[in-house]
C-alpha cells in the first residue's frame, strides 16, 4: 500500500478523523475507532455530512467522536469505499498515533464460550463478549465488544485478582484473599454457591471457611478448584463423571 493517496475535496473544513485500512477508506458513522486500527489517517474533510468527491463517485464522510473505543476497529455502521488515485492536490498521512497510555499489560487471559476475560498488570480483571446470563461480571447482562471492568463494589471490594478462568457462560476467579468467586449462568450448580440462579456479579463459592484456594478451572457446566492442601473440589453437572466421583 502506498503511503500517499490523493482526494479531491469539494470544500475544506477543520481536520476530521477517518481511517485507511488495506487500501480502503473506512468511514465511521458514529465512533472514532483509533485503538486497534492498523492504520490511521487525518485529512481535511467537510463537516456536517457534506459530500467529499472520491474519484468519480461521491461518498458521504461522517465526523467521528473523540472517544477512545479500544476493541472494534470496524462497526456495522461504517461504510467502506475504494480509495482510487485521483489528482495531486491532497495528501494523507498514514500511520498509527502513539496511544500507549491507553494500553494495559496483561498478566493472564482466559477464553470461554462467547466471552473472554483477562487480568491486567495491576491485578484488575476485565471481560468482554456476550454478556448473557451476567457472564461478564459487570452486574448486568449487557454485552461488550471491548474489555469492561468486572464489578468489584461488593464481595471483591478492596481485593485484587490472582487468577481467572472462563467456562460455558460462567467465569470464576481467585482473589487476593485466596477465596474463589464465580458468576454467570447458574444451571447445574456450576457457580458453587448451593444454588442454580445466575449471578451478574462475582459471588463467593461455598466452601469450608478455612479453605485456601490455589488454582481454579471452569469447564463446560462444572468447575474445579485445588486448595493449598492439594485437595481437589468439583461442583456442577456430573452426568459424565466430570466431578470425579464414583457415581453419576
């Protein structure tokens, strides 16, 4: 891809943001997706939905917002138009601005069914994906295409996260108090709280009060944790022997 492209502009206004991706103009109709866009350009284009001539065809370019939306470089509201070579009166600067302040370093990552979660270097936990059944732990069932912080104003208040695991519509963590917490779909008792009701925010796993959890793993409809005495506890659906017992 060439670094310099040309556009014929009908009328100049102040600089607005749009993107060039693989030789195409990516026009945002609502948001400015500048976090994960492989390439980004700035140009002088009309504001207020005015027409910009691209070759022999006019496309409507929309002004983007100033918000940072790290996660989706393209949305279904965008319009993609081919970028031809026309004229020599306009230049685009191609490249990604330094936005390193918006990046977070990952310490651990888990990919579950239709959702993902990660522990950041500051021991906080973020999730994204399908929010059905409260699986993102945000105290809601809202889905998110970008990482959102897990709700920590209740049982996780003042605690950091040491481990995260993601399963089939449920998520579990080990917090700094060496206890395990789960949330999401509660069917078959996979959350380990003696119930089958979904939890939209972290909820304590019901175990012995003195249990120190060292590892945890979420499966399809069951979960297992290993304590500091190397004893393994499992809960959830066991129709195929998942719980390690001699009965089904």
